[in-house]
């Protein structure tokens, strides 16, 4: 899959789709934990535990500044 990184450069990335229920979690690498905190209708609230040096940006915010 082709995607644009934070520097607007085209990069090839892989994609994994997983299903999680409320209270369940998954890791990205060894030090980023993503937890499904709450599901209400079509919306999910998630917690992301990551080192302070990891940027976490919502895509709509990133797109606002890169387009």
C-alpha cells in the first residue's frame, strides 16, 4: 500500500486489520500499547501509551497542516 509519511514522501506500508472489544488492547512494536477504552455506537475511545518521543497525531489534524 502506498501512503504519505509526515514529510509528504511516498512510502510503501503494510496494513493489519484487527478486531478488538472494549477493554482489549494490542501492541505496536515493544513499547506502544493501544487500548480500546470505550465503544459507543460507531465511535471508539482509545488510549495510547507510548514513549514521550513518539508523535501521535490524528489524521485530520495532520492533513490540515500538510495539504
